[in-house]
C-alpha cells in the first residue's frame, strides 16, 4: 500500500501532538478552544471533500474491489454512506457555492450547512435547462438556523424548485417503509423498522409522551416505553386512527361519542400487578398525533 504524501504525514503528526496536550480547565478558554477546533475540523472536512471528489474520478475503488467510491470510503475511511456522499457532493460543487465556502472558512456556518447547500446545488444542476443556482438565500438562512432546522428549510427549498421531483422522493420514502420482527434466544423479539417522515412523526408523537418521568422516584430509562407498548397490545385493543370528521357518527346523532373506557377502569388497570410500574398518568393515556389531513388518536378500550 503506497504511503500518503508528506503534507498529510506532517498534518497527522501535528494533530497527534496537539491531541497529546492537556485540555484547558477554565470555561472561557474551553469555549474559545472548542469554537476554533470545530472550525479546524470543518476546514479538514472541506479538504477531505476535495480529495474525495478527485478520488471519485479515478478507478482506484474498482482496483481495490469496491463497487463505488462511496463503498470504498465506507470501508477505508470508516464513514457512513451518507457522510461519504456528502463529502463527494461538496467536493464536486465547491465552485458553485463560493460564498458558502467562504462563510464556513470564516466560522459563520459549519460543514453540515455547507453540505446541505451543496446538495441543493446538485439538485438544481440535475434539473437541467440551464438553471442557475443562487446560494444567497440559503446561506442567509444557514447563518441563522441550526443544522436540523436548516435541513427542514432545504426540504422546503427543494419542493419550491422541483415540486414533482420532491413528491416523487416522498413517494419513494413511503415505498421504503418496512418492519422486521426477529425472534431471538429465549423468545426475545427484535423489532426493526423504517418509516417515512410523516409516519415516523405520528409514531413519535404517540410514544414520546409515555417516556416522561412521573416524579423523582421514577427511575425508568429512555427505552422503557417499549414495555408499555407490549402491555398495551396484549391487554388492550388499540383503536385505529379516526378521521377528523367522522361522517358516520355525525350523520346519526349530534351527541358526543361514548368514551372507550372509563377513568375508573383505566385506573384499576394501571394499578394491576400486570401493569408496568411507574405507569403514565390517566391524562397520558390519550395521545393526539397531528398529521397531514387527519388527526390520529391512540386510545384504549
């Protein structure tokens, strides 16, 4: 295996010397150091992206027995597919986002912001038709938003410039939904699944309220709601999602529908020996999950 260039070797040696030094103790020194180390990491990511894009133009990955540059980077650089793809995208679109690169070098935005902007530039280029990419509005938002919020803004931007393509991607996400149940040793059940963004939001909205602690003596971990999920599915019937306007009920009678279960019954069930300890309050039993076009209700009867 050929050795890396002298410049890379000197860089690694200097990084190792820096990492061997003790970290400062004072809070203000740590804050200033963290900001600068983060900026240095972003600069290294930018250089890595340039090298990754150049590597993608060669056939070295094929010589090493990999199916793509991303596959090679996963195995040899110990990265996820998404991280490798982001680096290649940034390296290929550096000339299209000069203002964003300058802002990142100056510490105004991070490399994840730059990667999202480069992805938008890539999407515009794929549309064809000689459309020019304008990074200015995206960069203005990147300066003000966190990475997570800026990612959501980029989704809106993608929908605005290519509505049909965005809808097609959402349809593909729905088609990719999957659920796998695998039985392990001793009857343990392993659950693994993938949901589209909307379906995932509904599930999280329904389950996250159950994870709230009920006092100082509540020592449950973040994974405890699965115990409640198992208990609910074995002792109760989960009512399916109902439409916001139930035409069947409203056409028969204007009266309010009868509760699925009385409060007393729920309290008796929650105090049962079969019920997991430190259960949710009665007010937690009914969870409203807002979704597009309907209101899904997790209730018990």
